[in-house]
C-alpha cells in the first residue's frame, strides 16, 4: 500500500539522522523505540484503511469480500424455459468511464399443442413473449429499474400473447417500475418489483411482479452458510368504501454450499386479507372456491416450505438437483387445503452445448394456494395432478431450445366443474428463448 510505503519512508527519514549521531546502548535503545513507533503507525494505517473501505462501500470490511447471493428463484416445480431472472443485490458503482445504465431482455417463440385421451378437442397455437429490462445505478446504494412486457394488463401471471386476432398489434405494459436500495446486507425494494421470494410454480408464477414494499436482510453465519429474512407488504385491491385487499408475507431462508454441493431451506408465511375484490375477474379466481356472494369461500393464510439441494458428482455441466415444496392454507374453509411438488433435474443450460433434463410432479387441492398468483402452465390453477417432462438444449449462451410436456387431470371430482375428472389432458410446448 502507498500509505504504508510513505509511512515507512517518513519514519526512516526521521530515524536515520539521530541514530547515526548516537553510539552504543543509546543507539540500540533509540532503534528499539523507533521500531515500536513504526509498528504502532502500521496498526493505525490498517485501521484507517478499514474505515476508508467502510465509508466507500457502506459496509464493514469483513463483509466486503462476501459474494452477494440471489436466492429468490428455486428450480420451478414445473420447470420450463420461462423462468423469471433472479433478483440480485444492487451492483457497486460502475468503474469510471463505464455506463451506469444496464439493459437486458428476452424474446420467446413457442408452439403449443393441447390434447386429450378422451373427448376434448385437440388444439394448437403460436405464442410470443417479449420483455425489455433496464436498470440505472444512481449511486453506490440506489438503483432504479423497470421492465416492459407483452401480455394482458389484467393478467398478472402471464406475459404470453397468442398469435392471431387478424394481426392486431401486441399489447405491451409496464410490468415493473421500482427503486432498489442496498446498504450492507440489507436490500429494500419499493414500487412494482421483481419477485423477492424463493419460490416454485406451485405458489408463485414466475411472471408475477408484486407491488408495494419489500426488504431482505442476509447475514453470513460461517464459510458457505448464510441466513436471510425477507418481508413484503403487498397491496392487491383498493376500496374507498370498505377494507382493502392486501398481503403481508415473510420468508426465512438458510442457505449453504461447498465446492461440490449447495442447498437451501426456506419457510414462508403469506397472510392475505381479501376485503375488496372489485377489480378481480374470472382469471384471478381461477379455480378457488367461491361462496354464494361470488367472493372467495376461504381465507388464504399460506405456510410454504421449500427445500432444495444440488450436487455435482460429474462436474459443473451435469449437476443433479432436487426441489420439494409443500404448502398448506390455514385459512381454508374446506378440507381441500394443501399441495406439494417435487422436481428432479439433471444438467444445466447456461453455456453453449449444455443439456438439461427434468421431471416434476405437482398436486394441489382446490384452496391450497391463492390461484391469482400461482402458475398458468396448464388450464387448471388448483385442484389438479400434474406430471411434467422437460428437455433444454443451449445452442448458444443466448439461445435455449426447450421441449416441455405436461400430463394432468383434476384432483378431486367434487371440484372438477365441467372437466372430466378421469380425462388425462396433455400440453406440449416447443420453445425458443433468445436473451441479451
């Protein structure tokens, strides 16, 4: 360090003249005294360096070397190519001469075929999705971000557009607009924000962008082990004549990892208070049970537990990951109040030439989840049994080819409605995902 060199040079300059003028024991004593002073100066320099680093980065020196972990997105229970990018901590200030503005996005082209083993008609369609993201690093602690996406403004859990409609122009909306503050291990988001929870598609669809305010605090416990806590206040529907609809939620997560493995255990509680449903439509209720007044029959107080482990016995290109999710609705007015999913994946799809294969099974009862924000991979948002098979190939780092097959049917005939409870339905998706 330059400070240490300057201090040593300065000390040497003042030491040399007096020492040469002395002799014998006085000279030895003087050298010992000056060595002690020099050592004290070096300690003081180290303290000043630590204070300087703390002032510049806004966190203690011990945390400066800790790599930020983005632990929001788990391997989806019904893994497919349409995964939402993970929420990451705000980056440090850009180097001099570089841009504080970052732009990214993706375009997905899809062919989808729907079939039945009974009497439901087959159907095929072309689907498009486009997203454009931007983030501006204002300073070392504040980031402003946003996302434009295709899809209906009234549907929070999909950005897909079916091709057709006599070539009408695509509908595009502001899907995210937020401020992100980072101070040490604390992250705060406000606005319409990226997903902040570790999730699977059982409870949260990857396209849902919550709104309100959220915070996460993460602290390292030891080498490779960290503990995090995330909370959110989520306004859902506002009423000027009665109570609003809101969700207050929190998640605690323990994450650990080594050179050949990683794992995480997360437990969340989501408390929905559905006072107003004035702006809800059929696409929001989506299979949840309704009372005679057309409102939700159940309250939704969800306990959601996710466990994930990944090992790399055959190197980085062929990891094996297992994800399990269990949810129970403590506020359900029916016994149909729980669901679970298990997903197994082999491989990765991040570098050119990579392959990834997966199998998942999900079972959800009628009021196990809040259907407005759960997945839309199949026609049934609740009360279903679902098998999924996936294969991904990374042709390039920025082009992933995917095939996904869903086989599903209603879980309980009592809540099947117009669906044949014994009819296994199929949905095949062929995807091409371009990213930049």
